[in-house]
């Protein structure tokens, strides 16, 4: 049930993409999920998250530079992700171009690849997935930095693509500061 493309029906008609996101969040926090299903009372999910003592200490300000002026191509099939990530990056000086499909991103790169300094690429997209887009980018411009993003369940694919030239991977959901640091490191 945590597979983002497992064929289930829901009242919202959106399948279980949200379950895969929840699963990624819980794994990122070193937790676990127990799913129990029965006709009555229905399905119940129990989330188990570790408690870290002293986690309420004030955090130091980051010393790492997170601003930039470069152009980042954000490729994600979720329009809200493109909008939020774009807003975060723009707030810190970056120019942002968004595409909601791999085919659209490759077309944009063919038409104006000199405008793009880095790609933030979601691995899991319908039709043309992130891995296929990454391979096409590697063939046309192997020096263009590609930062991968996905849920934790795609960690093995991400590690394989990093060995093949991707500059790194950031797991959804990520905090703004983590995104900004990852983008800056990829560009630097």
C-alpha cells in the first residue's frame, strides 16, 4: 500500500501517493508504520517515531551560504511541489524554471540549455520517469549538475544514479534549509 503506483481506489480518486509520502517521512525520521486492515472498523495506521532527548535545544544559525543567482530547473509532476520549491529558491535569489513532466524538461533543455545551471529532478513521475530524464541529460550535457529528489523508498535508484553522475539526492519531504544547502552544494 505504500507503493506510489499501487492500484487502489480511494474516495478522493488520488490513489495512495500520499501514503508513499507519509512512508518516506516516517523512514526519514527512523520510524516505522504498522498498517492493520479489517472490514470493521476499517484500516488503521500506527506510526512509531523515536524520541531524541534534548531535541528542544536552540539551533545555531547555519554558516553555509544558501543564496545564489543561478537558474534552477525544477522538474516534478506535482504542481504544488514546483510552486513551493520555486518560491523557496526565488526568495533566496535563484532564477527558477519549472516543468511538470520529463518530456517538457528535455524540450526546454534542447531549446535553451545554456539558461539552466542545475536541475532538481524528481525520480518518480508518470510517463517519462526521472531516471530516463537523467540519462537523456547525461547524453546531451554530462556536466550539467542534476540533484535528485524523491521519497526514501527510491534510495537505491538514487544511489545508482549518483554513481553514474548525479550530484546528490534529497529526500521528500525536506525542509527549506536542507533544500537550499543541497542546491548550493550541487552548484558549487
